[in-house]
C-alpha cells in the first residue's frame, strides 16, 4: 500500500493544537508546538501499542502526518529519539531509551539481520493457565511445569531451582524460567544461566535471553555476554551475543567486537563488522562532544 506523508513546517510559537486519528491501519498526527510525550502517549493509546520510557521524551513537536502507516509515523515522531520497537504476541512494544539531540547516541544499535529478530512467544505469564484441552498430555504437562516453576521461584535456592526448568521440553517453560532468572539478576549465577540459553534450539528462547541480558545493567552481565564471543562457541551463540551487545549499545564493547570482526567465521564476522562500525561512530560522536564542552 502506498503511504502518503505530508510534513509541513508550521509556526512553532503558535498555541498547542493536536489531532491524532487511527483509522484501519493508517494514522494521522497533526500537532503544533505539542510535547512529544503527549503525542506518543496519545498515539500509543489509540493504536494499542505498549509504550515504556515515555518519561524520557522531551521537547515539543510540530508535525503534519496524514494517512501514514504506524511504522512510518513513528519514524517521523521519533526522529530524535533512541528507541526500539518489538512485536510480542502480535502487539507492538515501543521502548524509549533517550533523546538524541546533541547528546552522544545511546541505546540500541539497529543491525539488519541481527536486531530485527523479535520474540514471538514471550512466556511472560504471572499465573500458569490450565490447558484448554485436558486430554492433551503435552499441554497438561506444560501447565504443571509452569505451576511448579512459579513455586520454585518463591523458595530457597530459587536461582538453582528455576534454572533447572531451562532443561524442560516445553518452550514456554524455558522462556518463563528466563524471565524469573532475570528478576534475580543481582545474583551472578542467574546471569550465567540466562547466557546458557544462547545455545537453546528454539530461537524464541535465544532471543528472550538476548533481550533480557540487554536490559540488565552492570559489568557482570556485560562480561557474561562478551565471554560468548570466542571461536570455540557455535556461530549461533556468538551471533546471539552480538545481538545483545547491539541492543545494549555500549561503546565499552568495542575491543571485543573488533576482535570478533577479525577472527570469527564469515557469518559472525560480517555482523561484527557492522556492529563495530556503529560503535566506533558512537564513540567518535561522544569524544567530539566532550572536546566541545
């Protein structure tokens, strides 16, 4: 479908005026001197996307976006924002990390073929549900394992007990275990267990581990991720580690990414080279800003 976008420069000093419409799969956003946060919250409410980090949005916007796809509208509205959009269980989730402006870039780095892979089964449940079909032995077993997992997470040695679920035959159980381990990320063993999921046979489990590790701050998580970028590991494990580093967007990873870009097998090396270029550009921007201060 064609996208009709009309951006008109209006008087930024005019009184605030906002129109946000969502018809079918097309969005219209017309605003004059309106807080960006207000616009994004209105768009999120009308379109049903999840929005987190809205408190990091700053400044006012004057835009005229008409009959655009949601993706194109967000690209315009978030032109000066570090953000990532994922699709989980059929629902878009927009995570805002920071404003760009004249500040050095932060937040996720987008690498085609790497960061554009998203989780399609989240496993992020609060209470396991009974299977719809009680005659489905596999579903009954999965429901029981999820129930047992929730109990294990509440007891002593919860990291050890929860990590055992990573050996389950059920993807949803393994994914749920990763979420529970991430909630205990202050314990080094929890991070180690999450990293071990990089070698899981199900891509949803691998991507979940990558997303969770990208959101865990601190050197312990960073060291655990970087430790997977060794020649002895399978390509898939190294690629999962690179994806996580890209989502973290931390320039302190430049050295290990540079080494990977020079030594890894071709499929890994190419992705590492793209990430290295982006990290070096980010580091240069930060250095230039520091010199001008």
